[in-house]
C-alpha cells in the first residue's frame, strides 16, 4: 500500500450520524437466525436524529493492531458474530481509497490487512429501550461503507446492517421505510427501501413516553426466537395478516391518511404483543403504565371525530405516540402530563430549569405550545373533556420517567467537521 | 290446580347449592349472542363448593304476584333476557308436582300461571371476579328444575343454564367438564358433559390469588363480542388450535398427566389473553401482579424436573393456580406468601386471628402444612431456591388482596335441611 513505508502513522477517519426508527408494522420472528431474515415485511418511521441518533466514527490506520470498538466511551468486544458479519461484508465490498491531502492510497486488496477503530455514541440513554442497536449497526455499516469507499447504495448497505440487528436495515433511510423480507436463502433480497421521505408527511409529531419499569425484560433476540418456536398464532400473523396490512399501510402513508395509519399502527402493535403473550413461557413487554397510556389514547380518539394519535410499543414498556399534527400533539402532551405528572421528589430540579430539562426532552417547544411553562401549569391542567364527570380520574405520578418530543426525520449523514469525530485523528483512540 | 281454592297460602320451596368452575381450555367468543353459542369447545375444573359456591332457594306460591329475585339479600330485576330465557325454558319442561304433606298438587299446565321467588347467595365476594354468574345461573336452573319436577338430565339442564351465562353450563357437574360447542342453530346440542368426577384426580390443590386492581375491567360479554368483531387471530384460535387442544386436554385429564395438563392450561390461558390484546381497542385483564405470578410459576416449574403448578386467568387479574399435589401446594403457598406478604396496615387483624382469617381463606390447613402459623412465619420465609443469589428478589406487599385455598369439587346438590333455605317458608320472602 502506498504511503505504507513512508508514513506508518496516518489515520483515516469517517464520522456519520444515523437515526433510530420505530416500526409501525412490526418485525417479530426470524426465519434465519444467522442471516437475520424475518418472517414478514415491516414498515417504520425514521425518528429525527436531532433528538435520537447514534454518532459513529470509524478509522483505519496501519498502526492499529486489531479491530477495536468503544460504545459510549467504554470499550466493548467485537468478537460477536453480528459485528463480525458486518465487518466481513463491508470489507468484501471495499474499493480503492486515495486521500491526497494525507498522501494515503489504500487499494481494494489492502483492506483485508488493515484494522479499524470504531467509536459510537447514542445521544439518548441506552438503557431506555429505544432501539439503540438499530441506529448503532446502521451507523457502523454506513460509516465503514464511506471509509472503505463501498459503492453499494443504501438498500444494499441495509442488507448488511440487517445482519447486525434486523431493524437496523430500516435506519439507512429517512421518512417511511419498508423492510422487504425477501425470498433468497442467502438474504440478498432482504433489504430496506424508502417509501417516502420525511418531507412527504411532515405534519406528524412524535412523543415518546419513557416508562419506569421494575421488571427485567426479555431481549428481543431471545424473545422472538421463543415466539417462533412456541406461538401457534405467529405463523398465521406472518403469513395471513401482515401481508395485507403492509399494503394498507403503504397506501395510508402514500395518501397521508391518518385514520388508516393510526388504526393499522395500533392494531399491529397490539398484535405483536399478543403473539408475545402467546409465547411459552409468555413474554410481557407492556406493563400497567403502558396499558394506561393505551387507554388514554383510545378514549381520546373515540371522543373525537377522527383519530388524533397512534400508539406503538416495541420490546419494552415505552410508548411511542404519533400525533396527527402539532395541534393534536399539544393536546396529547397536556393529557400525558395531566395523568403522569413528574415525581414530586424531582420537583426542585424541574422548577429550577423549565421547561423541565429532564422531564420533557427533544423538541421542548411543544410543551410551551401546550401552555406548559412551569410545574404549576402541569398541576393546573384540567381533566381531559373525554373523562366523564362521574368517574374520578386517577393520576399516576412517577410512572413515566420522562417524555421525548420529536418527529419523523432524515436518514444517515456524514459529519465532515472533524470536531464532531469521536476518535482522535492522531492516534485513532477515543477523544 | 288442586288445593288452589282451599289453601291459597302454601309455599313450595327447593334449595340447591352449585359450584363455580375455572376453564382450563377457555371459552372466548360467541357465534350466537342470544342463545350464547360459543366459537369453540371449552373444558373446566369444578371448584369445591365448600369454599366457593352459590346457594339458591326457589319457591312457588299462588300468592306470589310476580316473579322476583334477591341476590345477596338485595332485590334485583328479572327482566333481563338471560333470566327470562332460563325461566321460559325451565317452565316449558315443567311436570306435575304433588306434595302430599302440604296437600299441594300442581299440574304441568299450571306452571305457566304461577310466579316464583328466587333468593341467591354467593359465599365469596361477588366483586372479586370469581365467575359468580356461572355458579348463579347453574344454581337457578338446577333449583327451578327440581322445583318444577323437570325430567331432563344435567346435560340437558346445562343447555338451559348456558342461556343465562355461557360458562354456567359447566357448573352442572363436578370434577372435569367439557362444554361441547354443538352444531345446531337452535343450540340444543351446545351443552356440558362430565369428563371425570372430582375423585378421578383428587391430588390437585387449587390456590386462587385475588389480585388488587385499580383498573375498571371490560365485562366478559362485551369483551368477547369485541374480540369476535375485531380480532384477526380469534378465528384461527377457535378453528385450528382449540380443537386439537381439547383432545390433548381430555387425554391429560384421563391419564392424570400433570405435565401435559399444566402446559395446556397455561398456554391456553395465555392465548386467551393474547386474543384479548389483539382486540380493537385492546382488552387487558391481567396486570403487573398477574404477570409477576406467572413469572414465579414459570421460574419454579423450570427449576424442577417436571411442572409443579399450572396457572390460568379469566376475565380479570386474579390467578387460579393448580398445584400437582398437596406437597407442591405447600411449596406454592410459601412462594406466594414470600413474594406477596399481607399489607402491613392489616397486620393487626392478622395477628389477632391466625391463620389469617382474611388473608388465607378456604382450606386453611394448607397454610399450616406450609409451616405458616403466624405473621412471623411469613416474614421468616426464605427466598425460593430457584432465585439466583445474584439477583435481589423484590417483594410485592399488598398487591394480592387475599388467597383462597381449595380443590376440585362436586356438582350441584339439593339442600334438604329447611334451615338452609334463603326464603321464609311461610311467605316466600327473604329470611
């Protein structure tokens, strides 16, 4: 490799930012565990990376002795099959790279001899159950692809990201994305395509309720394996129900038909949790707080002429609520704050810092539009009109940890400003 | 009618006692709302009426001006279609009755002109969600059948009780009972048959955890209608899954095969709740406490060579736990009391009255066999061995209201001792 003997100390780096996504037609169940091939198509909405994203810097240098990775500043092992699959598939597609400024030339063949350093950072709590692995593997594959001058397009890259984490394939695009399950045994046609970009339906507003949980959850990997092995309902769902729903959901997105979108999103989320419950032993991802949020949304939707909000839950108790527009979103956040006021133990910090920096994060302007400028505004919220007068409404203080306000967003981007890189350009170690 | 002119004041009375039952293959969904015809067969275990039962006195007198009924001492309306169906069907089958002692003779034709008084009493809290309507309608039909000298056998009576409350048909027998869905449009072949009596498998011990709940529940009548109308999984369950399970469950009961019985009972309960969740809007009957009880049972079963306990949940959060034998039941009650100690607010009353008269009811000897002779024994319970040492075990004080210890039991009986009648033999009014 050119530059090899003269300058052993060069480091080439690429930094990318990739969004997370939330499925509105769910992926649950693999037909191939190693290649990560699903039993049905799925559709997702990409979330605005300004609020939820992974940033990943990948670097290469002849001085690196082995492949290494740091996640949120802590070194983690790359020996897992999923990392190895992604690294192998990307390396196999690497092309010649020339960096005139650094005087570096790497030929296609050299890549198999070079090691990489990877640093990845989520701008949201990893423990919150917000599909960090989707954004993470998408970002890893996207950044490595750029570093190694891989010519494949986003869909082809998605088939690689898929081998890291199934839902990661849908994070290669912004807006509305379909993961086509594919038919090939080698998985080459199991990839993501964009149905519409984020500007197509930019009325939508998304509020995520991060729900406090005292139960340890089943990982989605083992959960879906157990469902495939034991549920007698899953195959019926995958073969008979989802294919029709996918067509209807594509149409709803095409026409910006919120009533259909909402109905399909909610029923598919519920059906995914139904097949979890039909698993042996049963899997519970939703808890009493999740159930309460569903009841609030259902009651409100029924009281209006047409649905105002859709809800969907992944492999955990957090609610992802999609409001039809900003007006509906302010009414939604009022309802959520009415039922789930912040825990009074934390009130001091909220009072000092309003809009509460830790209770409503993301697009804080939504709280302002909802008339929430201080804790006293939450306490003064009237019961939603859909509550009948004769039923005293209960409040659930502390059952939600915090809310994230966001919207549909764009796909992966390169960050060219070197100050945003997570690795030091001199030695390729975390900054 | 003979005796009519001479003695207008006679009152004829019959008192019966009928058990409740718990389905181990669930009934959920009607194909005919009025006749109450189900979409699948179901199988139940009859619960010992010594612990959970309905007592009903029915009486007839020419002095009665109208049909009247009292439930737990409070007069209720008989105008509902379900009461009217049962009364009409029983009256249509009434035969001649002669009571020599009272000098009363009622001919077949007279019954349509006579009114009845009915008093019914549940020996357990009606609000606890313990299928009181099943025992209630079974008892009503059984007692009226005896009063009116109806010649039909229990299976034929069950087809009448079915029109009061579907699951009531299974309370006409003790032991293990199958409700055959039937094929006829008029419902004549939708009735219960006994699979085995209560002596067939008398090792089984049943513990019911009555779970505290802050959510209002969907009634099973409207719940199953909504499931039939909206769930895309229910028909698959009813047509493809349940018929095979029914055969397997019959075999498991025949062979007293607890491993199969337990596996079928648990998976069918979970699948019933799965189709509830697949309903639009979704129905949640189980809550976090129900989920916790399932986890405790599943973890224990997995740690043993073969299952020790089966669980099943009806249209509410209460757990019905079936232990393979008395030894397993004592181990079960230790686990349950370890995780769900009584609320400390109630401790005084427990201390004054041990075994706690209000926290463990029914067959209290089970608590004694489990070594629980006082509140200090609950506090001293060690963590179950299946908990790994490195996981601190959480306790859920107050999440269970109380436990009922019982067993499989007999079918309906007549109570001939007049002191047990709920109506006054002079005037036919509640005592």
